[in-house]
């Protein structure tokens, strides 16, 4: 909870920065506040607090994800400082990002569907603006508009679902709902199941699972690269944690009413996202589709082991976020030097800047799930969970789509090691950050036990 | 000592960055020599018992039941020895190409992973090293390879990864059969696998066999191999064929036969037949190749088919023959690919019809190449003879018809090897070959020891055979016991 207060305070302070004229201090403030939030999470560890009449519950799950969100945002901010500094809208942009983070923290800690809705809206509205923050670019405007239209539509579904569930159970509180569902399993009205499905649709839109993913590639491509990086790491983590809280704990007892839908969505997500990614010519779009594809693997873990999957979810999101930030950092450096995010822009990067090429290689290998990197253990845990619960066909499908994944990830990799030596040399990046990220990818891969064990019940 | 063998190459590959690129090969060479000496010490200390000698066995990822268990027995030791012997030669053979330090770093990392594969005593650890071995060789081929390398190396990567993911699924399945809180420990997996009913053992067999068969490669899983061998840089090809394909064969011995003995008993015949088809198929295609390197690539399919068939006969001379032939093939195929590398760097072509008469201008090279070639033909008193004799003998005992068909490898091998030798070395010199320079000092330094090894192994193979003997006997007695009890 303390972390949430700090983040919200930071948001207001950064709004004031413009008026009170201390913009120069903002960077320091952001870094201090995010670090403080992480420290507070550590201090609060193992103290399960429920606040405001159980509106939010900061159990270890919420604390763990809050810490992860803050850490990833810290790394992300480090990577994208140019996006803020020396820009006329510095304080506005920063405030939006910080409020989005606050929304994300509410989403991982909600215990009441009203808070879920609030969290999603705080997060989304900030993002709608951020997606369009490159005002001069047509693509950025398109992204913002598309995201806004589709997002509000999905919010409508979510609200309608919440209303129906409230009508059937008489409560917004998810612990009360699940108790009610458990005690009245036979006498639930039909519209309760309709409500669950509507919430399901609203949430799958937010995590961009197929077939509710159509917005993702366009929005990811059109938004400025820093915003895309934020969306595919921080936002995705928050949305998946919210999905997990909603469906793996609250609605776990009525899993039958959406089980088949979930299965279909997993199969579609794995197949469609991976196959479509093969045909993309832009690294940004490849990363967008890959982020959709990763959702498929996580959903598989959630489906097969329910609430026991929290450790797996946490590990997977941590490893995915770290590798993604590294990949986006390299992409951003390449984009700044060549003005393009196409695969061609990476041609011969190894000869122009071996350091960046090696970092990108490690990030891609981790995303593709090659041992001994972090991404491999994420996939391994998912497959092991699924096998343990008898979902062998899904594991085989997952293995096949991972192989397709290799194909498109390696398109970037092969481009980097082409013999072409001419071209712009990217130089705008932070070596320290990239070294830290690579170290994190390796450390998560070599000592996975500590992170998986954090959220073990 | 084995931990030193495992960590030293990794350390050395990191050390490389401290030196200037021009010194890289010297540093890597010295590092690999130190590794060789360490492995020889290990060989001389080895007491030839059947039991696995553990160097370390501690929990690594406790929640997943993964142990960092490294150990070895005679079988592991032979393959470790092959790795540590070949890598210095490979590094020494690379000096003409002026590779960057990244290249030598990758070669040493590859060595680390290979030694890990041969000494891992935990299923998960084995899988990890198995995959890690793929990464350096992929980049060696991708960065320093020939034309169209992007496409071909990607095919190689996806092909082998598909196999290893199958293996991973099989290993996880076995893992969940282990009692209690589950473990990937080798003995636990052995017991879990042996307790499975026959049908399930069959599934595990195929999951593991396909992974190993792709790596070797056994027909019909070989289609990545000729392209990859031809496009890879010479040193990459040497690593691939000299050591890496032995990973598949070792996998069969350590991680297939003792895990599902009844499954192997049930499906062994199929595996032998596939291997024998590979012998004939590889040899026949080798006969019509125009490119010298592709010819050796196809001949490699034939040779590895024979070794794999020998292992699946599950008799002692077969497995022992397979082990000795693995070593011999590693040495021989290194010699052959190095010979081709020498030809290619001098006359810029590998096409057989463009060559000819090298014997007249480079007698020393020609003589050395003759010895290597005769070894490949399994002439008595060369290393190839011991292995092939034992292998064909074992297949013949297993099934006379298959033995007769497999034995054709000697005749077919003579056809393609002698034909290529005749085209490249004999005849009149032409405009491409007339300025062919004979071996330089450094090349002699590589090839003369190889010739010595080939001949010594052929005349006196006993020390090598005795290293693995008790481990093999032990292995086969387990197989007999459990395949009998499953019936």
C-alpha cells in the first residue's frame, strides 16, 4: 500500500513540476520514488494488509507484482530518458506514465471489482494519451484513436459483466463473490455465467489474447517506441496479474463455464500470433506479435494449475519483461540512428556495434526460450505444469509454436550477423543498463529457484 | 578434476577478451592444451570400475528437483578424451583463416558444453548442456559460414531444436513418474523409466530416439546435415562431425538404452534397420557427389549409421565397437575435413573434377591424406578397422541379413573414397593444381600427430577398449535384466 501512495504522490508532484518550475529535478525524483516504492514493498513483505473495507488487499501476490512493476518501470525509465528530458511536455508525459503505473498497481492488488475497473481505467486512459504522444505522426494518432475506440468497447463489456455478476451475487467483493458462488453453485442464475464471460472478454482484450488482439500490432507499431516498450512490459504484466486474480482465484469454482472458451483462446493465441509474426517485416511488429504469443503460454499455465500458477506467472512475467526491455532498448538505439524499425535496419549490426548485437542476441534467445536463459525456464515451467495436469496436446502445440517462434526471432538475429558493414552506428544507449539487463537474464536463468519460490503459497 | 575440465574452457573463453585479437588463437590453443593435459591425468587416474564416479552432486534448482550432478564412468571418459584431443587440433588448424577472438571464444564454450553433455548425471542438466552446445556452433556457422548460410543454419537450428524439445517432453514425463517430490537425478529417471509399462516405454523411446537420431543424424532425420556441413566454415564442420554427432550416440548409450530397456528391446530392430538404410543411402549418394566436402558429409551419414546400428544390437562387441569407432571417426573425419580445407584455401575450389595431380606437386600432403583415407576405408592396422570389424560382427550376430547389408559399407566406402582420391590426387596436374604448395610446418604439426593416432589406435586399441569395458558390461546386464522382466 505504501508503494501505491508513493507512486500516486510522484504523479501529482510531476504534474506540479511545470508550475513550480523544478523540471530539472524530476529525473532524480522519479528514480528515487520508484526505488523507494521497491524498498517499501520489501519492507511490507509477508504482511497481508487489506485496506478500505477490503477494496484492495496487499498480499504477497500483490506486493510481488507491485515490486516487479516498479522495477521494470525503473529500467524502462532509464532506457527512455530521452523521451522525457528536454521535451516541452516532459512533466505531462511523466505524470501519465506514473499514473498508468499506479493503475497497474491497483490492478494487481484489487479485491473489489470496482477497484479493478478503476485500475484498468486509470491505466488505459493514460495509455490512450501516451500512444498519441507523438503528435506530428499520423501513425501515432491512428494508434491512439484505435486503442481508445477498441479499449472503450472492451471496457463496456467488462462493466456489463460486472453488473451481471453483481446482480447474481449481490457483491462487488471478490472474496464474497467466490464464497457465494461456492455455496450457491446449483442455484446461480444463467446471467451470472453470461456476466463471467463478459468479464472474460473484457479482460482478454486487455491482455490482447487472440481473437481480441487486433488492436495490439497496430497500436504497438504506431506508438512511439518507448510507449510500446511500456505497454508490452508493465501494462501486460499488470493485466495478466489482474486476469489471474479474477479467474484463477475468484471464478475458479465456475471454471466450467469458460473452460472451453479459454482452451480455444489458448490454441488461437499460440497459433495465430506465432504464425502471423513470421510475415512481419518490422522488428517492432515482431515484438508486438511475440508479446501476444507469450500471453498464450501464460494462459496455458493458468488454465492447467489455477491458483498454484502464481509463482510461474511471476517468474514468466519477470523474465519476459527483462528480456523485452533489453530488446526494446536495442531497437530504440537502432531506430534513433537509422530512423527505421524494419528488420533491414539491423543488417550487419554485429559489425557496426558488436555490443548491441550481442545484447539483442541474448534478449532474443531468452524470448525464444533457449536455455540456460530466463525465457527457457519460463516456458519450461509452463510446459511442466501443463504436462502434470494432463494437457499433453497443448504442450505439443506449445512446442510446435515455440519452433515457429524461433523462425521469426531468428530473422532479426540472422540480419544482425549479415556481412554488410556499412550503415549508421547506433550510439544512444546506456551501456550500464544493458549490462545489468543481460546480467538479470542470465541470473534469472541460472538461479530461477529464488524468484519462483517468492510467491509459493 | 572433471569440474576443472568443465569450467576451464568457459573461463578461458572469457579470458580471451583480455588479449589482442591477433593473439586469440595462441591463447585458445594453450587453454585447450591445458585442458588436454588435465583430461589425460584423469584418464591415467581412472580405475576402470563400472560405477559412476561423482565429482559433485548438489541440489541446484530444488523446487524443480534438479541437481548439479557431474560425474563420469569409462564411457563418458572416452568421449571427454575425444573432445579434449580434437579441440586443440581444430584450433591449430584454423590459423590460416584469421578468425576474430569471438570465434575462439565460441569454440571453447562449445567444448565446455560438450564436456557437460558427456558428464551430466542429471536429466535436466544433460538437456541444458545439450542445448547450450547448439548455440556456439550455430553462431560459428552463421557468422563465418559460406553462401546462403542464414537459411541453412536456421534449418539446422530448428531441426535440432525440434528434436531436443521432444526429448525435453519425454524427460519431463519421466520426471513426473519418479516417486516422492520428483527428481531429475539419473538413477531416479532410470528407475522411473524401467517401471513403465511397455507401451509408455515405447513413447519415451521415440521421444528420445528422434532427438538423438536428428543429432547423429540417422536416416530419415538427416536432411539438415549435408547442407549444414557444406556451408559451415571448416572448423565448424570439424566440430559438428568430429564431436557433436557423438552427442547423439552418447545420448543413446546413456539416456536411452538404460532408461527404457523394454522399449529399446521392442523397437531396437526398427532403429537398426533405419541405421542400416542410412549406411547404404549415405554411401550411394556419396558416390555421385561432385563437391568433396558434401561427399564426406554423406559418408559421415553412412559411418554414423553403422555405429548406431551397433549400439542397438545391444551386445558387448557392438557397444564397445561403437565407442572405439566414435573416437576413430572423430579423428578421421577431422583429418578429411582438414585435408579439404587445405585444398580449398589453396585452389579456392572443392569441386572434384577441377582437381587432379596433387600427388605430383604435394607428395607429403598426398601421403598423409592417403593414410587418413585408408583409415576411413577401415584398412587393417588403422583405427577404422577395429571399430568397423567389431560393429559389423555385432550386427551379423544380431541378424545375418542386416549384417550382410551393413557390411556393404566397406565396399561402397572404397568406391567413393578411392574415386575421390583418384580425381583429386592422381592424374595429371591442371591449371588449378599446378601451383599447389605442399604442407607448411604448422599443417604438418596438425596432420602428423593425426596419422600417428590413426595407426597406433589401429595396432593397439586395447587401452581404450579397456577403459569402457566394465561400464559397458554393466550397462548391458541391466538391459538384459529389465527387458526380460518386462515380458
